C-alpha cells in the first residue's frame, strides 16, 4: 500500500481518500499537520492512485482491516483518523472493527448509508460495462461546487483515470451497500463532521443524521463547498479541522 508521510511527532493522523481519489487530496492537510510537528499519513487505497496495482477485495470492511494492518506494521497503536467521502465510510469501519486504534474521528463529506442503494448499484453495473476516461471524468465532475483551475482539474482526472475497473466496480458496490447508521452509537470517541453545503452526494443532512446517533459529535457546514471541502475552502476547513486533530475534543 502506497503511503505519503509527513512530520514525525505526536499522535499520528491517518487521512483516507475517497472514491477515485488518492492521497493527493490530503497532501495540503498533511503539510499543515507536519508544520505543527504532528506525524501525518495518507495511504492510497488498493485499486487507486499509486496502489492501483494492489489486489482486492475492494470493500469498505477490507480497506478498514488493511489499514489496521498498516498501522500495526508500523508500530502505531492509536491514531486520529480522518476520512473523506468513501474514506469516511472506511474510517467508520476502522472505528467499529478496530476501536482500540482510533483516538478521535474527523468525517468529511460522508455518511452512514447510501440514500439510493439501487441507483448506486446500477452505477457499479455501468462501470462494469464500461470503465474509461469518460467514466472516470464523470466521477471527478461531482467533486466540486466550483471546479478548480484547469491544471488542477486535469491532475484530479488523471488520478481517477488511474483507478482500476475492478476497484471502481467493487468499491462502488460495497459503498452502495455499506450501512453503519444503526451501529454509530458504538463509536464513543469524539467525532467531528464537516460537510459542504452544495454536496449533492453526501448532504449536510447526512451529517446531521450521524450526529444524532453518535455519542460525541458536532457538525460544521461550509457554505462554499461541494464534495471536497478540504480543497474547496481550505482555510475555513483547516481552521475547523486542525484544532480538533491537534488538540482536545472541545477544539472544534
């Protein structure tokens, strides 16, 4: 599993990317954490980014278990876990399947269930029938409320196009069926949720629904963001996220 690392001190922060993304989506966060003296890690999940050659299965549960193995191999017994989009679903499964590993949880542009599983499964079938540049580009088109400049958008398209068809299909199917909602009360560590106001995939209402189930959760909504608030409103996002990631549960 490919891994980006920055910094080297304190409680490590593990950042998990979303569908058809890579660790590149969290590099600005890693740099900010490192500047604060904190160890920060962001893997490329199997089938995506520089881990495109890694074999599956490409399920939310298997990703969570692989990450637990990654931390164990590095001698990390506890970490702060951050997840965006699909990575937020994986982060929830890390907390549920390996609770001793998670000190606190930051969930970004994510949810605890898919609103329309049938539509999501149909999308997986479409990817199984055709996975090409156009299909990958259609995924990236849903990430932003306002698209970034063309050079950055082209880079994000290249990342998505590098995903394997098997991972695109497998992860889409698994995410469609993933449902942590009824188990959220089992997550007792502090949780903070950041959603984009214009996110059509994971709305602020998804975040509110999670807050109502979690033992210690707070929601913030960024008014100018879609599905990638850490990039779309970087300053506002990090002003919320960094104090929580670096400090106590009340810092949000």
